[in-house]
């Protein structure tokens, strides 16, 4: 079946540094990928929609200069958290569609980011 | 603004009994609802869904009920099995607009006791 691979699964970084998270579709091409964030005891919140070959669409309240998204190929989208701060510590998860239907959405395993 | 709510963070059920997970929503525009199951260190996987034109959808041991007037849905698992122990997320979307944005609840951790 379709697999979405996310790397790294966890990362610890110092405040002020940047962290890149990769989301790959392993056996299908994904023109659209989605990035979510989950704070402890809160729900998954959509951050942005990543479109291959074009700019990402960010949800209201998400800083596009802080959370840089690049979707340079049909199988890879990256999320870079720039100048990370402790409040950016969260669980980041990506998803991708294998088709147009709502059931075609597949999630990666997520990345636990801790900023010290 | 939490548009989808799961008010029970955890639920423990004896093996063989029924598990009932509840979900409430506030946006009357939502027309499609989904349940996802999540194991530790894995991403959510789709479990079952229901369209707003229905009030029940059944798939094996899993049944989802939708009460539109109450803006409430529930997931029934019967009989519950230890392998069902996981976090269950309720999600809602507006299918008519492309369903790109899924609004998730905070999840309910189900523990099925052998």
C-alpha cells in the first residue's frame, strides 16, 4: 500500500538553529502534501498545504517565514523550522494524497521536535 | 477555536465488551466525518467514515453513528480486542470544498484490557 515516510522521527535542537523535516511518498507521486502540528493534549492542526512546483498555502496564523515549505519534486516535501524556539517544540506530521478521494490521504509517522 | 472536540481523553474497556468513543463538532458546514486510529510512533491511519447524508455506517466490528441535529458522532467497537488499544481521532471536513482541511479532535486513548 501507499507509504509516506517522514524523517527524522525525532530531533532535539538548540534555540536559534534551524531544523529540516522531510516527507517522502515512497511508492506514489504526490502533487499535494499537507503539514500538521500537534501540541500536547491538543488536536492535529493543519499548518500548510504543500504544492509541487509552487508556493505553499499557509493556514491563518502560521508564519510562512518561520515554517519554510519546499515541494521540489513529486515525492518530496520539506518543512524547515527556522530560528527555532522552545515554543516550536511540537509533533509535526505530514500527509499526502494518492488520489483525489478523501480516503486517499496517508500520514507519515511524524517528527517530535524538541527545542532546548 | 476547536471545531471538533473529543471530551474524553481516555477510555478503558474490558476485552469483548463494547467501546464507545464520542466526538462533537460545532461547524454545521461539515459534511464528512472520519475516524483515524493511531499507534505510538506511527501516523494516523484511516478507520471508517460517514457522510452527513447518513446516520450510520458499519464496517465489521466498527460502526459510526452520526446525529446531525446534536452535532455529535460516535464510534462503536464491538467486541473490543486488545489490538484495538490506540489513540482514536475524530476528524471532520467540508467535502464540497475539496476536503483539503481535516479538522481533528484531540483524540481518545482507548485501552482494551485482556
